[in-house]
């Protein structure tokens, strides 16, 4: 365990913490926590890796702390992680409401402040 790392729920883990394999090697950083809010269930995480975004299922995660997420994946399993899939996800883009020039107004009017996640 890393000095100062405290166990935390999936709802409290900071973004960009390292995501580690079962041997403790960093293979990416936390980009997004996935949950099913209507059932208050943790579904997994999206990890930013050198090969792009990858999905790690909740059953593949051993430990969540304030400083890292440790997975039950060896290096071969890490290489085989799937890309995230599913319906497109949109989130509020708060930066759209900033600014007072014509371009900002068009952005607010035409796009409504919503940004599609990739």
C-alpha cells in the first residue's frame, strides 16, 4: 500500500489517479467512474492508457484508494481490455455559458451547452 493512500468508495475516488495492474504497475489513469445511478451500483471505470480509453469492469477491481486503483489484472489481461462501448454519453459543458462574444452566443444557442463524450 502506498503511504497516505486511504480506502475510498467509487464515488470519492479522484480523477486522474493511477490505475495499477495486479503487480502494481501503472497502465493508465482514471478518466471516468461508471455507475448505474437508478440502482446506486458501481459498474466499472474508464481508464486512459497509451492505447486509448479502456473499460475495466467492477469485478476486475481489487482496491480503490485516494491515490490509486488496483486491478486484478496481469499484463496480458491489461492488454486485452476492451474499448468502452454503449450509447453516446452527453454531459453539460459549463464552458459554453462563458464569454460574451458572438461566437459564444452561437455556441450556447446552437449546441445548448451539451458536449458528447468520446
